[in-house]
């Protein structure tokens, strides 16, 4: 009986260690990389970050907030450390006169469509490009979410079937053993 307490204590310790690791810089970087490269959720992470960045920057610039302040606010909205670093670097580079599209391209985390559309918007002076980019990526996030759910659905059904099977077996096997013992009397 005492081993259950040890297992519970081990699980609690692992949870606290994971939370501490996640708060550290190396943990955030590793988990951010995993989130971007995960088989089902990687595309969703990247597209979601692009949509959030484009929508936020578009809204802030349209409201008349200066580019430096808008990038600073967008940086705080990024949940993945790699995108946060890219936006922070972009803010620093734009403050010395570099184009936003070049900085975003050099970051390596944003897809080519993002920096191409931003570049077109910079050349034409059209803030609407960011809004169109945000619309596109929001649609992509919705489609990718549907694809992920469609891929997960069979796995969830199999997992539930296994769980129900274990429960049924745990009820039937003792009954069968009991009836077998009654036959021997």
C-alpha cells in the first residue's frame, strides 16, 4: 500500500520539475521548438502566431499607434518564445531604420508569405496588407484546426474503445472466475 504514496509523490515531483523547467529560458526554447515542429500541432502553432501577429499589428497601426509601440505590444502577445524573440528583434531593427519585412525574413520563424506581404505593404504604404494577411492566416488556422480534429478523432475513438474494453474485462473476468469456482464445488 505504501508504494501508491511513492508513485503519487513521484508524479507531484515530476509536475513541479516540469513547471520549473518550462519557466526557464532553455525550457521555453525547447518547448517552443517542439510546439513548432510537432507533427499535428506544429502548423497550427506557426499559423496561429502569424495570424495573431498580423491582426494585432494591423489593428494597432490602423488605430494610429506608432510602429515601435505597436511592435512592442505585438511582442507581448506572442506565446511562443521564438516568435517573441523575432518580434523583439524586428522592433530593434525597425528602430534603426531597417524594413520590417527584412527583419521578419531573417528571423526564420515566419513563413515566406508573411514577409512578402509585409514587404508589399511597405512598398505601397498600404496597411490593409496586414489585415488581408491576418484574414488569410485566421482562415488557415480554422482549416488546420479542423484537420487536426479529424486526425485525432480516430485516435480518441480507439482510446475510448480500449478504455471501455478494460473496464468490461475487469468486471467480466472476476465473474467468470467466480462461476468457475462454483462449478468446481
